[in-house]
């Protein structure tokens, strides 16, 4: 009963926020306290502890650092320079962004890729008139391709280890993981292309771009600081991935997390007076943070009410065989819409695969692929870490504030495409 109350409350909070232009997070936060305390007897302190501290700190650090570049015009000039380098061919920009994100993610940046590449990507795309939803999809799904490989990708390595835990031999698990990654790469590219056409990226005409002006002295300092931050965010992680025996590199990589580097970068920018500090702080996306925090708290209350167990039990009930892969995508996407695919969805659903293979005779590649990408298909949900980081990477305040509601819709469309893909048996392309 409490579970249904929690689910209805979640849907109600999102609907009322969208319909009446309220901040969904405030509604969700209030409902989280009411349901959690009065119906589940949770302590108020426990409900407050549901705050997604990591996500909030990421949002704050990104805003603090890159807003200096926005306020003094560095990001605008940089976007124009990047567009000029592409010869003004706006149609190519989303694919260029996706390729860069795949490379950076594959080199070891992983989930931090949106924070690293996003500000540059949005600066270029906004200058060219690219719809911000296309930019978000290119960043998020390009990163998924690179950062979920089975060799050094965070999600891919977790997937591999869970498959081994299911009793599969190491070499067979690696071969299976490679197939999952290739299946994921295909559908990720398909989704990027679909959104490219859905939001009419093909209509962006080649534009004449005047040679952008040179950076001012302050902008040169800002750009140099951004490049230095980029090096510290990416290089130690890559080196630690390649040279696993170095304790120094391991320690340096652990310290050089994007949020740490961006906070230090913001401090240096303030000392250098690259932009008015009070104006920078005023641009922190509080509205987005409140929305993410509130909905995250409510979904955690629903989880305490038995959400994950209910979804798991429903999957084990009688479902037509042809729709099993699609149903798996549906459940995986539903869970990951508000939580982590790697820490929640995969550990929960991977153990179901051996039994389903035995009972239904469906290829394990198809089932694992459905879970693997089903959970990742909501990567642009503003309530997930990846989605929140992607949105926060947009330095344009007006565009950024409009993105959460747009990305909720995108985070529903992408899983719907994936469900159709799975039901048609296309996860068996590489199998």
C-alpha cells in the first residue's frame, strides 16, 4: 500500500510541477517527508540523509568553475572558434561531440566526461543554433559508448564482474561482455541519430562564420586555466588505468576527481579576478539542484517501501516470451530513471539471467544486453548522475534551466526506442 502511495506521489509531483510550472523538487521533497515519516516511520534525519550529496557537489563545482568563463565571454568565443574550425558546418557538430565524448570516456574519464567535455560542447552547439536536447544526447550517449567498454570502462567492468559472479568463466565472460558492448554501441548510435532527426539537426544549414576575435588577456588566462583543469581531470586517470602498478599515479588519480579540480580551479579564478565572484555564485543552478534533490529523496522513500523488490518479483511472473527482453528493458529503465544502473540495476537483475536462459531458452547475450543498455538508456534523466552532470555542463543559464523538463521527456523516449529494439530481437545482432 505504501509503495503505491509513493509511486502515485512521484507521478503527481512530476505532473503538478510540469503542469503548473512549480519546481517538482519542492513537491517531491514535501511528499518524501510526509510518506517517509508518517507511513514508513522513518526518522526525519534518515530522510534528510537521502540527499544525493555527490550529485549536488558535482553541480555546484561545475557551476562555480565554468561560470567564470561564461561571465567573461571565454566560453562564447571558444564556441565560435570551434564552430569556425568546423567551417561553419553545423550539421556535423552533434556527431563531432559524440565522437569526442566516446574518446574521452574510453580513455578513462568515464562518468566525469559530461563535466569535462560538456561546457565546450554546449558553447559550440549554442553558437551554431543546435537544439540543446541533441547536444545532451550526443554528450550522454557518446560517453556511454566510450566509458562502458569491458576493458577499462566503469560500467563495462562491473558488468563483466557480475557475469563472472553468475558462474561464467573469465574468458567466456570477457567475450560475452564484448558482445554486450558492441550491441550497446549500435543502439546508442541509433538513438543519437533518431534524436538528431527528431529535433531537426539536419536542418542546420552551413553558416558563414566570421573569424572570431582573439581572446582578451582575461579570456586567455581563463582558457589556460580551463585547459590546465582538463589535463588534471583526464591525464592522471588515464595513466592510472594504463599503469596499474604505480601507487603515486593511483593516489594522484584518486585526488584529481573533476569536482576537486573544478573547486580548486574556481578558487584560482576568484584569486585572479577573472569575473565578479558574487555574480558567479548567483548563477549556481539552485532550481535544478532543488528539483534533483527532491525527486531523489522521494524515490529513496519508495525504495524503502519495497520498489526494487516489487519490480524484481513482477519480472519473474508470467510474461510472453517474445516480450521478455522488452520487459527487462522496461524494468531496468524504470529503476535507473531515478538511480544508478551500475550500482542498483545490474546487481539486482543480472542474477535473474541464468534462470531465464534455462526456462525460456533465450540467448544470454540478448538478456544481458537488455539489462545492460536498458539501465543505461535513461542516461539523460535529470535525476541520474549522468543526466544531472550533462545538464549542469551547459553554461548558458536560460538554456540550462529549460533542460530538466526536456530531458525527462528524452529519458522516456530513449527507453521506448530500446524496448522496441529489444522486442524485435535486435539485441541478437551481435550474439
